[in-house]
């Protein structure tokens, strides 16, 4: 497998599907354990999530992870502000 250093993902098409190969800087760091987590989301929320992800040309799981990371960052800033 060839490593890619471009910023943009590369699309690879096989007779089964099309997938993105993300550059190393967009992947989880080596040694990071990534496990699926269950989250309850309403049907309406999922429709909205899939629409936003589609607009970004990303998967809905990528979009959900980004939203969680943004939410954690926001929460940490909020806690830091309250502790002053």
C-alpha cells in the first residue's frame, strides 16, 4: 500500500465500492485504540447528521466524531472559564 502525503483524501474505486484513503495527518495516531461507541440519536437528528456529512463529502461517523471533539473542546473552555 502506498502512503500518501497530500492533504486531500484519495478516492480508490474497486468493483465493490469506493473508499477514501486518508493521509496520515488525518488518521488516528499509532497506538490509539479506536472502538465503536453506541449513542442514541433520533431519526430526525440522524437525517440532519447525514445531510451535514454529505455536504462535507464525509461519512456520518466522521461527522459525529468531529462534533464530539468540538463539543469536548467547548466544554473544556466552559469549565476553564467557570474556574476563574
